[in-house]
C-alpha cells in the first residue's frame, strides 16, 4: 500500500494579493523602492481599481502631481477607507489645493469623529482661506464631540483675536492658563489679547506674570519690550532690552541687528543715548574681541563726539586676529576726517603690509598720494592695484581714479583715455560718466556725447547735486539755458545752496538768460559761501566782456 502524503497548496504567485505583499516586503524589509514601485505599477496596469497598490504608489511618490493622482484614485475606489481618505486629504494640502481638501476632511470627520487632526487641519484651511468664523465653528464642533483640547483651544483663541471677539478670546485664554498655569506662551497670548481689547492694566500684569515665570525666555522679553514701546514707556522698554542683550540665546549678529534698529533712528538714539550706550558697553564687555562689536562701540563714541576715545579704541584692536582690511579702511577714513596725518601714515603703512593685495587699501593709499600732489606716486599705486583687481567693477574704479589723477596733472588726453578704459570695464560707472562728461565740457569737446554720459549718471543718482550740476552746465554750454536753469535750481535745492560752485554756475546761467540782477545776487552768494573773491571778480569780468562782444 503506497504511503499517503498531505497536499500543501502552493501560493499563486501571479495573484494581486501575493504580488502586493511582495512589494510591501521589498519596501519595508529590503528598502527597495524601485522594485516595489515596479510591482505596484504592474498591478495597477492590470487592474486600475486595485486601491492598496494605488495607496502605496501615492505614498512613495512624495509630494508630486503623480502622487496626488494615485491618492485620488485610491480614495475614489474606496471612499469608506480612513487611510485612503486621510492620504488624499494630505496630498491635496501638499498640492495647495485647499478648497478641494475641505470636503475630504469633512468626510474624515464622519469616518473618525474622534480624530482631532481632521478638525485641526480643517480649521487651519478655513483660517488661512479667509473664513475664520467657519474655522471657529469647526473647533467648537471638536470640543462638543470630544471635549476640551488644549492645542485646539490655542488655535481658537488666535482666531477669536483675529475676528476681534476679545471677550471670548480672553475667556479662552484664561481657561488655557487654568489648564496649564506654567505655559508662558499661553500667558503671552492672553496678555496680547488684553492689549488688543484695550485692557492695558491687565495686559501689563499678565506680561509681568509671564516674565516672573521665566525671566530668560527671549520671546517673552521681546514681546514685553514691544508692548512698552507701543505704550510710549521707553524707560521700561529699555529695561527689557538690557535683559535681551544679556541673554546668551541671542547671537551677536542678532544683537547687532537689533541695535541698528535703534541707532538708525537719530531722534530716538539721541534721546536715549546713555541707555543705549550702556547696552553697547555691555556688549563690548561680553564680546571684547568681536570686531563688529568694537566698531559698534566706536561708532557710539563718535556719535557722542568722543572722537579721541573712539580713535584709541579702534587702533587698540588692530592687533585683533579678526581684523579685516575693511577695519583698516574705516579707521583710515576716520583719521582722515580728523586730519590726523601722522596716524594715517603709520596705520596705512601697517595696512599695506598686512593686506598688500587689498584693492580698497591700495585705492586709499592712491587717494592720499593724490592729496599730497604726489601724482606719479598715486598712478603707480593705482596701476599696481590693477594686478590684484579680481573683477571688472574694481578695474573700472581704478582706471577712473587714474583718469582723475591725470586730469589733476593737466594731462586731459591721458585722462580721457583712462576714462574710456574704465567704461570699457563697466559702462555704468556713474562717477566716471560724470567726471568724463564734466571734464570734456571744460574742453568744449563732444558736448552732445558728454550730455548723454552726464544724463546717465544723473538718472542713476537723481539726488546727487554734483551730477545734476554737470548735466545743467552742459545744457548751458549747448545754449539750452532754460532747461539748464531748471536743472540747476534742482541741484541747488538738493545741496541746500551750500556749494559755492553750484551757485556760481546758476548765476552764469541766469546771466545768459538776461536775468542780470539775479545773476549778480547769486555770484555774491557764491563768494559768501567760500568762492575766492578775486577769482570771482575775474570770472564776472570775463563773462561781461564776452557778452559785449
């Protein structure tokens, strides 16, 4: 009698279920997304309604349009499946299709009324879509069905504030604090609500209570500072600003940026100079080797007129390893302003030794040489700097400087050649455009071309009196005196009639227009502003002689 064997059926490896299980194994165990995707795509190709494969394809495709289409098909195939519905809703949010997501989230609320994430998502959609009252209604529904939830209450409170339902917002805020008395954010929000409702005393009390809970919380400190600033209580605001600047949580860069907001408003800075100075001094103590902090402290001293102390501070920190070329430039410019030639010579030499290839330092050295009328030396410096220039903008600036020096030497042909090179590197170098135009006009050469260059410079910086003056003067030389008068009046307005050269130019234009009395008046004003009297007399005599001819 033959032995009997049990029959164990072999799995059908071609069935959808088997292949789907295999794809899950590939994805979950072997992390083989490519193979899993291929299997699911083959299943869907054979049966486009097989929702499990559609669902997984949507999950592995990420936030793409293809993922959204797979999610939609899975949902349509089985609208009772919570996972498919939830996935489709999430894909719609990822695609920013908020309106289409609303009915899907409402469907989720029916499938799983206790899932608070659905209420949260729907409230956020309504709130961000300009329907805050609908969002509040959803959150009310969540509380009615599932009881009080602290996080949903937070959203609701902000929505109530946005809709100016302050009484309800205050009630919600108080309830949150009862639930979690040590939640500082809840106290800040309630304080903000009191403030919005005009309850200043309660707002102040609540902010101070939040501060007492944690006196180092940076958000609390910043909010209280803003609150006191909005109420005009600057002394109390600065009390909290001092605490903010002592806080290690705030980086040096953030502190410097914050300081800039106060020092850039001159009226506020002036009225609170000592208090702001105490903050800056504290920063200098905490960060003694930070170059930006040192510069900030020096700027504060300069603003207060304490130039010598600022100079001492800046020079003392030159040995700092963080010192950069721009720190030398700042110091040298300050020394130049103070006319401290002996310090300029010493510090410029040191700067050239430390940063021999820095174009800005070389340019400053060339500028100083020009001031001393060492024109050949200046040109040598500028040409040496050209070897280190790394871009066309710097090359253009250097050739422009060479052109200016050549003009000072009386070598206008060489100056114009240098200006052409400068514009070849940067056609929009407005300083070169202006100088080239003005010096050309002095030679009465190519006036139409000079006018075009001058116009470009003026349009680039319409509030630069010198550029407007150049344009007006060339118009005058071209005989277009009515236009010249209009532009020269604009230049005088910008300069507040302080520049003697502009006053003289305006007088010349008025004379050309036959307004002789006003011309004489403005020539006199030019002398009063510093124009050399004897030179003016010669100038007027020449103009009058030419008029008689």
